């Protein structure tokens, strides 16, 4: 089980950076502003590397499982 808080033995700077960009993006912050916050000169790297959308992936997985197991209630 993951520890609570920001335990440096558990979280890496890279994971925190990806999470930061994902949370800002999921909450509607424009990509150009996110790029400035993470120190990119443009939006290309932010878009390709750091903008990880977690919620759509989880939703896609849940929908697929609902199709596989339609009577799971």
C-alpha cells in the first residue's frame, strides 16, 4: 500500500511532475500556461510527454470491463 503524503522514498520527481501536469490539465488549465509552469519554451513537449490523462484511461478500462462482465451486480 502506498504511504500517504509525499514520502520521498515512494514518489519520484518525475511522477510528481506528471501528476502535476495531469491534474492541471484535467481541471481545464490551458496547455500554454501549464508549459510555462513546468519550464517549457513551447507546448510540444508538454503535450507529447507530460500531459498524461489518467481519468479517460480509467473510464475506458471500466467501460471495457462492463462489456466483459455485463451482469456483475
